[in-house]
C-alpha cells in the first residue's frame, strides 16, 4: 500500500527555509507586481504599499482588510490582464504566464503568497458510458477480480494551490515553487454503495521555474521549468496506484494564447513494488496544454501521448470551457477521451463529460 501524506509539501518548504541565502520578500515598488496576487487582502496591501498609503489610521486599515479578505481564489481579471493606473501613469499589463509565475523582475512578490495552480472546480455531473468497475494492472496484486458496484454518473472536484518558497535560487534567476493538487471522484448518487469516493488522486510537486525571452515563429518563449512530481491515490491493494516523475515545463505566449509543453521521465521502481508498471504507455510521456482567452471565456485543450508505436501507443485529449456567471463564479464544462482520466483508470479507455462551476482556471 502506498499513501500520499499531505505534510510532504510542508516539509519541503521547511527545509528550504533553513537553506542559507534564500531571498527575502522584496518591497513591491512597482505597482504591476501587485496584479498577480489572488488574495484580495494581500493584493490591496500591495497596492497601498506601492502607492505610499501605508500610514492609514488603524480603524481604517481594519475596515479595508475586512472588506477584502473573503476569498483566496478571487479572480481579478482587470488587475492581472488589464492596465493599472497609479501616480498618473499607466503600467504595461503582465502577460498570462507572468501573472501566475512572477517571471519578470517587476512581478516578483516574494515567498509564501498562496497562488492558483491548476483549475479549481466542482462538477456535480461527471458522466461516462464505460465506468471502470474492474481496475487491473500487469501486477496481479493490483488487479480487481470482483466487479465493483459503480454508477456511470458521479460528482468530481479538484483543489490546486501553489506557493513560492525560495525566490532567486541562483542570484536573480530561478524561483522554487511547491504545489499541491487533489482530484476526487465521488459516487454521490450511488445510494446502494453508501455514496463512496471511488478515487482521490493526491499530487504534490516542486518546480524550479526560470524566466526566458526568445522568439519561435512569432511565439514568445516565456518560461522554462524543471520539477519533481509524485502522484498516488492513497488506496490499499488491489486499488493502489502511484508513480514519480521528473517533469520539464516550456511555456509560450502569443496575444491571448498560451501553450505549455510538458515532457516527463518516470522515476523507475522495482518491478515487485510497482502498482502500474506500464503506466507510461497509457498516461504517456508528455503532454501539451493550449489555452485561449476570448471575451472573458477560457478554452483549454490538452493532448497527451505515449510516444511509442504499435500496441504501446496510447494517449488522451481533454477540452475545457469556462465562462463568467456571477462575480468570481464561472461555469465549467469538460470533455475527456482516452486513457488516464484518473490514476485508477490509467489503462482504461473511456469518454467522460462533466458540467459544473469553476473558481479558478488555468491563467
């Protein structure tokens, strides 16, 4: 049995704090640096400091903080993608990737600001015509022999956060981030089986991210990253699944388009302890994420492949669409086709359709 412990990212962050020479939080004198903060309270404090409004009376400060500290996932598109006016000057807007990864010097906000990572959503309806009721693996210990009682319609939700734990790893270059993503599939309508959670995947990771500037066919190469990723479902055999990867991130931008390439290499495990020895031939060895923002809507396309031929060639495609509803609440739709929609389904081919709400999208 392999379990993922929530304390892993916290332990990594603590060890990094002990390292000598880690950067201190800078004084954000450029107001553009404030635009990427997700928390209303932290963003307002950054604006106040950048514009010299740091000597407000105590009561007045408290009122501003109470009015702007309700939602850590607050989406401020006008701040992150629009121009900010301060001291009678209009600042150049941050790019999409810069607003999330603090790439340029003027966007640096220091360490331990909670930021959005992958999409945060709740889908009360997540349906498939081919539910995986007998998960299997080449390892006999990880093969279910009795079909499970599962509904084809369930609910699913995802939580995903990241924070910078070390700014300026190599002088002025390189920032170290830690992230955590949790994706849960809940048999909400399965009363006969007491509404169990069919699958929950836990994914902590650490990424060293660099700011880049180069042109490829009119696209701006904006970031380069390298990270270590662990993913497991925390279940006991025969349902246990897990793997570890080294993942590279290469990001490009062009107007309202963002493209991320992510090749990865699986860290080998001993055959006897490997819950899913052929996972790379199904979930793949890399993916590409394409994001397009258009009139407040966001369209996403993920393409994934095993980069092998014959019987070892498998992959997946996922299309997402989010659109404004009320305030920070957005509608969210997802269509997935292929292998590996969840870790327990890594070698299961199916089509899934989901509908719900989103609190945070990709960029």
